[in-house]
């Protein structure tokens, strides 16, 4: 965190700091009535249902500041929450941000974080309506609450999948995980010999997937444009296996997923080969892709095939049949929730 | 944190843990449509405005587990957020709880925390609609988001105070701070000689104010029953001085507060004398009272005097006159925002 200028947080104080960080924020959404600076935000959601999600990101667990620029972290912290709102078939409209900050951070560091956060908010049409900062004994703690809207009764839950539904996924999987492997490898090399610059050429896509992910607003819009209402939906933050099992558990059903249908990017595949990692494992258990996983009635196969950002990877079956991967070589193996944030 | 039984969190895993902690939760409010277990909570606020507030509580900064039982901590963590909603003239309806937990905590520890949290929720009619747990490198991190309702356009902001308004405060001030001083003193004694039991007799009230505070739902209800709508309101979490200055800044005004009108409890006064601490300083700068500070038009003096839980302590004046305390000995001194959570 080399900085040209370093202003200590103590120079501004707690209230001065949050004022400094939020004074340029303008509210743009009709539903945002009162923002930063009161005991609570005031929102008017008219006849829409309100969606609320909250995420806690901890230094050393969810991010490593050795290779995560604070601007990217601010961007990603927002995106992770937007993704949860899109996964309900909703639109994110407001965020509230609380930070716990230790002495190693300067005002400029927090400005960087806020730059990334507000960039994400601007890109997705979201207002920052609340925020505070606290001192922390250790490192950086980020708590983000995101509020969004959905037409009354139109929220898509994890629990709505039906037997014979097509299982679909957006984008590609495993790229964010491979981006992380690359960063970890280069960090090790860097720690051994600081004069060696990391070599990221030809791997920009997977790095961006890890450091600056996007949420699939486009997919939610495309589904609406094609009149497709998923029966069930979840975003993929902890790996395909884990999310599929959540969806099946909540929907009281099982599933079959075809290994050869899982969408994988070329850069991820190439690095997996170079690092001798199993690509399917990366796609099944690697986290942080923030793609959407959803099911639609089989009769919508035609409509789904018209959306190139999305592809079918399997189908929903009875719960008694279990949740399984059909491998390339014709075997069936049980999906296991490896998960991402493990204790 | 001595426990008869200790179940490691790893025995349940991340998803098993949150399921275990939340499986008994029932939704009781009409506005709570979908709770724990999806990507976001789904809420229907009909024609009400929505209030949202979020708080981050960090071990070693906001609480000390040496003398804070986890059940009390869970209770207090909820109350702090309810208080923010009442301070908007609203009613809390839902909370979302995210925990960051290090290895020193067992499943039983987290059950205690949840016991306290759900007790507060039951007492105040609030639903737990979301929650997750994360591993943490250090100690306990608690993030709570509270969602509440208020009649459309009836939210009371910090910015509405008018010149000549009466300044009123509920309950008494400085008690939570004196409770903290007592706990800190007994902790020091205990650290020196573990066989000495702390002596808390006759000090139960100030201890409870620190360890198990309540939010002033009753005051919001009483104001409504007396048809009193405050012009401005804020809850006192960081001390009277700090909150008065926030209110005056946001309302572009100044204030005069009479030292001899500041309500102080007998136990707090007695301990302050015993410990040779200045009582007014405790009331002005001690935090965590969670009383309500509000202003009403002077014409409501009569109505206010009928509510015994509330008393006038001063008045609002022009901004150019500053914000001052009128002391018992007839001096005027500037109010200073000492604040509570300092960097």
C-alpha cells in the first residue's frame, strides 16, 4: 500500500472521516429518500417487494491485500451483494457500508476503497445510503448491506425447482478460482525473489474474474426480455456443487449435471493444465464466479437456446435419485459441497 | 467462556452451523415474506416507508468478552440497532445477522449469542430474516442490519430541529458509562487476585444499563399516544454532547442545555462520587445509553410534561450562538464531541 500522500485517520476523526468519504455521494434512485447521515436510511419502495442481503468480508479470510488493490476490493465488495439481489430476480438499489479499520490504513487507502465501491454503484445504478467507520484491532472488516426491489410476488427463490426442470448457468465457471491460483503462485514467487515481476500476459480474463468480478444484471434483463421466469435461482459464490446442493435441498429434489456441458473459459483451462489442476474440480468447487444458476421448465429449452450468455448443464430429478455429476467417461459421481469459506 | 459441553464449529461446517442456529426461527411479522436461507430476504412494506440501518461490532473495540456474557452481547447487538430505528420514529421489524468467528468459539457459544439475540427480537417483535457465519482470524465480528417501518413521510430526521424548540431526553444518562467503569475496575481487581469475587451489590441498575440495555420503544409509543411528533430525533449512543452536536449540525442551529436538568440516576451518581469521576462528563461523553434525544415545538411543553419518561433539558437557538452547556454555577461552556468509538 505505497502511497504518495498519507493522511492519518486520526486527523479527521470518526465523524470527519465518514463525512469526507461520503460527501460527494448523490442519491439517484426514486426509492432513496434519506441517505447517509441519519440513524437509518429511509426508502420508499412503493408497490414493490423489498430485498435485503448483507455480507461480511474479513481480511485474511475473504481477501488478501497483498495482491488485492483497495479499489478492486471496494468494487468487488459491492458486486458480491448486487449478485445476491439479481439471484432473487431483483434489481439492487441501495447499499450501506460499514468498515472496521486498523491503524495501518490511511485516509487515502479508504478513498481508494470508496472509489471502487462508488464505481460499482454507478455502473449498476445503486445509491450509497449509509455508512460508518469503526476502528479495528486487526486489519480490515467490511460489512455491506444491499437493498433491492422486485415486482410484488416475483422474487425467485432457491426453493422453486421442479422435477424435469432444465438447469442453466450463465457465463463460465472456475475462472475466478484459477485467477486466485495464479495470484497465489505469483505471490509465492514474489516473496522468494522480489525483483521478479509477475507474468500475467494472456491471463487477463481470469485475473479480472478474480479481482474485478461483475454481477449478471444483463442475464436478469435478458431473461425478462425473453419472458423467462426461472422456477429457482441462486448465484454461484461458493462453487457450482455447493450451490446446486443448496438449490436441490431447498427445492426437495435431486439433479443430474453433465461434466461436458459445464462452461469453461479457455484461459482457465490452459492455466489448469499448466498448473496440473483438475479443471472440473475448479468449476465445481472454486468460488467467486458470481454467475447465476437457475432452473426453467423443460418447455423453455427453445427460448433458453436463444440467449447466448446462458447454457443448460443438466436437469432436476426426484430427490431420491440424488445429486450427481455425469462424467465425460460415462460415470456418475455424487456432488459434494466443498464450499469456499471453510472453517 | 467455561462450557460444560463444547462442540467445535468444524463438526457442523459453515452451512450446518447457520442452519443449526436459525432452524427454530419463526417469522411473525406480516412484512416478512422470505427469511433465512435464500440469497436475500423478501419483505413487503405495503404503503410504509422502509428504514434500514446497519452496525458493525468488533471484539476489543465495542465489547470485551472478559465481562460480557455472549447472551448479553447478542441481546445488546440487537437493541443497538432497534434503537436506531426508534430514533427515526419507526418500528423495527427484521434483522439480518452476520458473524465472523474465530476458533476459540464453540457451537454452544454461538447458541448463547443467538439466545440473547432472539430474546431481544421476541421482546421487540422483530424477525430474524437472514444470517450467515464466517470464520475469522481474530475474535468475534458482529454485523447486524435492522429493517423497520414508518408511516410514509413520517420519519423523524436529525435535520428538522427549529429555533426555540424544546430539547428533550428520555430516561437517564451516564449510567451505561458508569456501569462500564465498574466492570473495568472489577476486571483489574480480578486480574490481580482471582480469588476475589466482584462486588456489584447496589449497582445492579448501572450494570444492566451497560450489559443489557433496552431501546426506547415505549417512548416512541408514548409520543404517538400524546400526538407529539418531534421535529428532530437521534438516539444517544456516543454521549449527549456528540449527539446534540450532530443534531445541531444537521439542523443548522445551536443549542443551550442546562447542566442541572440532565437526568442522572442515583446509582450512577453514587459510583461517580466513589470513583472520583465527574458526573456531568459521564452524562455528556459516556456512550451506550440508547436513550432518545429529540426536539419539539415550545408549544408542546404541556404535553411533554405529562410523559414522565421524558424531560426537557434545554432549547434550540440560532446557529451563530453556538452549542453550549449552562453549568450549575452559571457559566457557559462549549459542547465538545468527545465521541465514544475513537480512532
